[in-house]
């Protein structure tokens, strides 16, 4: 009996030790962050020393792509591990717990909570309003500061119209960094790092709101980008001439201003400058998190994953905003660092945000999930050149998909119209090759990757929803038929 008791104590001690040795996770999200990050090379002047340093600590995925170019469907996909085309979640509503298929689906944070981790959320991880109060406790042990952005008494940007969306603003504000939402979100996560229990691993999430509009930061961040030397993104004035009309419909009527509006009101340069300033300020908050993680003494046993939910146009294709299937909308930062991940690597194979869920399960030695649609990046963590057979797929509303391989981007719209780009020789996607008969075989090859499941929008879908009726050829934007002869509206 005594021997049995001793064995039980030994096994319990071993189990506790095993639990203690499980890796922690620092989960950093960035809102509307395109590839304007130093290590990604998206803009020649951008300054992001903290994110660049993190990339050197681990593996940078230089061709990572979102599954939807819009907040709610992108985040819902990443956190459930399911494609938008598999769930029918395409708009800013509904949230995953309001959809029958995903109502009881165990999410990424919930998996770590159920595994006994101390879990904490600050800022924007789920889309705002998509996770109701009654469902929140099952996701994270604690919810911290989610920080709405501060706003000036009157708008700063000179934009037209009484119906102007309040988020369409940018400029120097607030005066102090400490008053910015991202500072408070970082503060909240830093506090969680300080008090995380020593006897269990943690999963701490920080979701930064910048550079999502409104693009506000204090003066010192704008000073990094003097207007006199500011480099603007490359724009081809007739860039939309070779696009199918259906391409317009994906971003038909939106609050984000078109490039023509920005030029008319002299706001293009101020917006680009504000976006860059906000990226650098947000980067400084990543630096604060990393400094605190190091101060806890738990850095060496912590997996850090940094990701963006989708990109953002700043004049490319003559628009601003997201809601497109082009590179500026789909390409996002993705970095993994920590135990089990080789440092100083750059993987150039296309990967997906869907891959985060199975990759974290593998790194944390949690059971694999056969229901997840992403693929573990563990082979690339050890060797960035390890072969990967899958492309990256992005969907925006039913029937509209893009396939991104190492060298090509193929787009198929709901009406069957197409785009094809040679990304190696045309990284700006200025020449649509879809109608060139020389590339028919390439289109056929890429089309094999189009999602086999392509669900209609779930009940309750709203905000930026586009549907198409193939029998009549009618496209409907937010419940209103689109006049196909009309030009792209100019907010």
C-alpha cells in the first residue's frame, strides 16, 4: 500500500512537472495591417524595429494570406480553423456563436482554456460585438481592456459629406501615447504577463487596433515620416481597365474613400503618412510586450505568434480599404518564434492564417483536430524551404475566391469572370492575363484549388454582403440590386 502511495505521488509530481513545462503562448493580433512592415518590405520607409526583431527570433512567413479580407470573417476563420466558404460567415455579422454550425465549435482560445492554461484577452481578438458576454468566459479565463479608440471633438481629415463614417479620419491625436487605445491594450496584457500564475502555462492575447482607421497617433510618430520625403505607393492610373466588372461589386458602396476622393480633397498623402505613423506606434507596443515577457523570465518557454487579420489598400487599384481579392488586401504579417521554431528563417511559400490553429496545437503538444481546415507549419518551423503542397485561398462572399501560389494569383468571381497575375514578374498586379489563351492551362491548374464547399451567407448576415443570382445574372449588394452599367461609387 505504501509503495502504491509512493508511486501515486511520483506520478502526480511527474504530471505537474509535465504541465509546468508546457509552452506559454503570446498571441499578438494587428488590425488592418498590410505588408507595410520592415521585414516584409511592403513600404521602403516603414519603421518597425520591434516586429523586425521578433522576425529574427523566429520564422517569418513572407507570403501569409488571410482567408477573408474583412474583420469578422477573417477572425472567425482563424479562431475556428474553418474557411468562410465552409461556414457561410462573410459579413461583419453574425458572430460565430450565433451561427448553428459554429455555435458549439471549440475555438483556438477555448482549446487552451480547456487544457488548463491561464488565458487572457485584451484588445481586439474577436471582431467587436461578435462574442456576447454570456459566451466570453468559455473562451478566455479573463478579459482585459479592449480599448475603443479615442476621438477628437471634430474630425481632422478633410473629407466630404454629412454621411461620412466617423472612423474615416486620421491625423495627430491624442497628444500623449498613454491615451491611445493600443497603449492601454498593451498595458492590460503587460499586467497579465506580470501576474500570470507560475504553476501553469499561459495563453495571453493582445489585439492591437491600429493601423485600422481612425489612424491616430501622437506627433513623434508622424515625425518619423516627413511629408517632404514621403514615398507614395505605386499606382497605375488605368489599373482597373482590364478588370471584369464584377471586381467592382466586392467593394461596391463602402465608407472608405476612393483614391479620386482623396486626391480631390488633398488627403492621400496625409492618409499614407498617418497609416505609417500608426504602424510604427503599434510596433512600439509590440516592443513593450516583448520587454515585459523577457522580464518575467519566461521568454524561452513562450511561443510568440504575431498576425494581421487582413491587408489594406492605400491607393492601389485606385481605392482605399480592404474587401478585395488582390495582394494588398490578402497579404498579412505572420511570425512564429519560440521553442520548436528555428530562428532567423524566412519562408516564402504561401501559407494561411488557418494554419495558426493546427500549428499551435502541435507546438503545445495538444491533440490534433481532424476538423480543422488549415495545415500545421511545423515542417517549415524546422526548415523554411520544406515543401508545401497547398496554396493560400482567400474568399470574399460566396463564389468569389483567389488562389495564391508561389508565382501566381488566380481570381474567380461568382459570375465566372476571372483574373490572373504573374506575381513573379508583375507584383503590383497591373496586367490581368486571364483572357490570354497562352495561360488557359495555368488557369485550369489553379482552379482545381477552388473551395469545393461554397456556402451561401448564413441567416442574419449583414454589412458588406454581396450575393449573386446565376439564373438572372443579378448581383445584390447589401440587399439592393447593383446597376451593372453604373461606375464604381465614389464615397
